[in-house]
C-alpha cells in the first residue's frame, strides 16, 4: 500500500470508503467536509492505495499544540494485514514533520474494536472527558455520566479495560 496526501482525483473514492465505514459512524460529512479539510494547511487527508484503488483513509489536523487523528478506516477486505498500523504511522509522521509533540483522538466509547487496535499501537487512555455542545437540541448523556461516576467514585473498571 502506498500512502500519500489526497488529490482531487481521490475525493470520490475516499468519500465512498468512509461511507462504507459507517458502523460505528465516522465523523466525516462527505464531499464538502473532504474539500474543506484539503483547503486547510493545518489539516489533511492521507490515503492508502493498492493498485490505484483507495483502501485506507485518515484525516489529520494540528491545532498548534496537539495533533489530532480522525476517521481512520481500512476497507473491510483489507483489514488485519497491517494497513491500519501503516496508516496511523504515516499520520504520526505527518504531525511530527509539523512539530506536533503528541497525537490524540476521540472515538465512540462503544467502539471496542478500534480501542483494541489503538491499544496495540501504543495509544493510552488520557484520563480526560470530552464535552461538546451541538447548536441544536440533543439529549443529556445521563447513562454515560452514570458509568463514569461509578469508575470515579466506586473504582469500577472502565468498560473497555477487560474487554480487549
Ligand atoms: C480499526 C481499523 C482501522 C484497523 O485496521 P487494520 O488494517 O485491520 O489494522 P492492522 O491490521 O494494522 O492491525 C494493527 C494491530 O491492531 C490489531 N487489531 C486490528 N483490529 C483489531 C480489533 N478489531 N480488535 C483488536 N485488535 C485489533 C491487530 O491485531 C494488530 O496487532 P498486532 O500488530 O499485534 O498483530 C479497521 O478495523 C477499521 O477501519 N475499522 C472501522 C473504522 C473505525 O472504527 N475506525 C476507528 C475509529 S475512528
């Protein structure tokens, strides 16, 4: 697999790849999002190609203090062959070249497969809570809060610790 920065020619295939990685849903919002990321100098999309076809994709950004990795995806038929590891490694290199001292990511807490993957790559729980606000109405995340409270107050194991 050859990894390089996205070109306009790759846009369609990258959009389709992320469209197939919908479970659990990745955060890319399709064509407009891809074009917006391409235009920013502090972010990029890296694509992995085999025989000219896009089989892996990832979004990367540097906010000046931390590097961020988003939406790594390897096409289903190519998984468990080291392409995910290679894609993340290229992302880390992209950030190091720009002086980023660290790399971070967020994912849905039920995505145990991806947590297992990142654990193998040396990524560790950062002991932080992600808060957000949508500019519309969303339900409160009471079940997540209850679980976090049990970890903090009762010393329960985080859900993923024994599941991988
Ligand atoms: C997560 C994903 C990128 C992994 O890609 P991959 O090409 O299969 O990963 P690799 O073959 O490079 O595996 C690297 C290591 O992770 C491990 N690994 C891969 N998938 C795993 C899983 N589901 N559970 C546990 N470990 C896993 C591999 O065993 C390997 O470990 P090893 O080097 O000790 O053998 C791929 O499954 C995927 O695209 N998933 C859907 C999208 C997604 O959830 N993205 C992440 C959140 S944004």
